[in-house]
């Protein structure tokens, strides 16, 4: 029987045949992997890796120090399961500090192929030896990936996915996701299968994969990762979205004393990062109670305890919503809705003379820097970074009295670099557009975030 192909189809078949004959692995590359691998937290002795497969499979990692490529090590095998969205966390142990490693992924004993480098790094042992190392990280929030059949009708809400390629090319040490890292829709948040499907769909974006594979990732959440828009502690399915968050991220821990919520901590070089949960313990925005919590007593006490003992020149508090901006109304969710708790937190920072505090926030669909001058104290900064791909709001139309510089009303990300000798560290935050072009920036010296004493 003769089969007639259109000329264009025939050309494609010839091309595929040639590719298969010259590169027989090209059609099977990543065939068993749904998304990832992703590099999670980094310590001096271990690193967390994450992978998702398309079905039940055995996973194993081979890795080697780039200085000794002939000396390979292997992890134990891990089997993915359907009820955990076929996700796996593989902890690489007994590593050496301050080293870069390449790695390979094996699924059912078959090596998977990638057209980009897979690598991770361990943190440097610099204490008592030298000045803390320079490092950089990228931060952003509001990452919306369209799925037309389940999105609201009309203009697509997500766009400019090339921004993750620009982030990848900026070569940060790690990325800090500031919430709304995926957007649960109406079709998702009332079922376990719906929650897993939505996160899987977002995590599988092709443009995202190189960034996942070689840059370390940490994350907090906000309302759209947690549940419906503006959701709070009353959301009935929050234990399931929390379980899903734990499946898809490789933070150092989840919750205070591994309890409820996602609160955690990590350090990179000499900087301390406090990752806060602004949803799990949050009272409804409209609750008529002046004492209503957003973070809650236990989380605030944990934060103040750790801030008070921290010796870091910069103490970065990552939180889903803006802290300093006092504007409310029109659905705006700032900490001002919880004014009494907000004032208490700022008063505790001042009372305990905690130096070097900088807030990082997301949520607002525009970026800006807020600066709160304080009498007899150093100014507080809130660096808001939003939106990566979700719809943009016009922050320039909003009268934030603490804003310094411009409101960035376009898709953007921030690259933050910490450099300089010990006791004179500098934080430089630069904002970039979807193509990686510079928009604006700010520099803050650690000595500008210290309490002034008499005689100085």
C-alpha cells in the first residue's frame, strides 16, 4: 500500500530519521522525567536535590567534584510514588565545603540526557580564615503559567516566560521565590489531585528547567500557593497545600520545630535569611479584631529570638506581603491590615536593638523599595519584587509614602549581591526586565543599618 505524505510532513520525517540515526538518544532524552531536576538548599556538607517523574520509577544520582571528574559517587535509589506526585528528594551527603559538583540523573538505571549543565555547590568554610565570600542571589514572586482551558476567559494572565532564561544567564548562586510561585485555580484548590496537577503544570515549564538544574532554590508561599485569593487560616484544605509545598520544595526545614506552616531559616556566607509564613496562621483580613494576627505570637517570638542572637551584617526577612507600605484598600494586602501586630514586631526589633534588618516581599505585581526612617535608629528597608510572569499592576498610581525611587510596573526580577570585607559589607540590589536589561538599583552598607551610639 502506498502512503502519500504532504511535502512538509515528508521533510519532517526525513529530518527526524537523520536525527535519530546520528543521535539515537535525542528522542528518549528526559522521556521519564516530568520536571527537574532542581537543586534545593546548600550546606557545607550536603545539598538537597528534587526530581519529578511521569510515573513510578527508581531514581539515583551520580555526582563528582569538578576538580576530580574521574571520581564519581552515587546516592541510594529512591522510588517515586503516585500519591506524592512522583516527586523525589535526594539528599547528597558527606560533601566537601566550598566545592562545585556536576551530577547525572538515572531513572530505572538509565542515564537521562540534558542539553544544559547540571551542577550544585556547597557553601564555603570561611569563618576564622578569611573575609566572607561575595555571593549573589535572585528574588522574585508571582509566577503564573497559562493553561487556557482552566484560566479565566480573555487575555492570558501569564506572559514573558523568557524571564527565567534571563535569570539563568545572570548566574546567581541561588534563587529565593517570594510567594505566588504557582497559581492554584478554582479547579485545583478543593482536591489533592488538583493541587498536585497545578504545581506539576507550572514546574514543568520548559524555559524553567535549566534554571532549576544548576541554581539552588529556596521558597516561601503566599495566598495563591496556599489556597484561594487572599486566603487565610480558615482555608479548610491548608494541610494539603502545605503537604504539597513540602513535596515540591527542598528548603532546609518546614515550620518551627518542624511544626505547622513553612517557616524556616538558612544562611549563605555571613547573611541570615528568615523565611516567614504569612498565611497559615493569618486571621481573615476583614476580621473585626484589633489583635488579629498575620504571623502569630509563636512565629514572631521565633523570629525575634533568632534575630537577637544573629551576628549577620544583613538579616533578611522574606515574607509574602509588604511590611512597611501603609497603603490598604482595593484588595491590597499589606501588613497594615494587622497594624497592632506590625507595630509590635517593629517595636521588638527596636527594643532589642537588632541591626541590619531588611525585608524582602512580593505579592504586589510591581516592584519598589520602601524606606522607613526611624527616630534614634537606622532606617528599615522593604524591597518588594514582583511580578515575574503574572499580570502587572500600576504601583506608580499608588501613594506609598515610603517609596524611594520608581515603581517598576513591568515583569522584572531582582539580583542582589553581597560583597566587601567583614565589618564593611555592602548589599547591592538591581532590578532587571524580562530580557535581563538593567532598570534601577540601590546600594546599602551594613554600617548604615546600625544603631548609633554616643561618641561615634
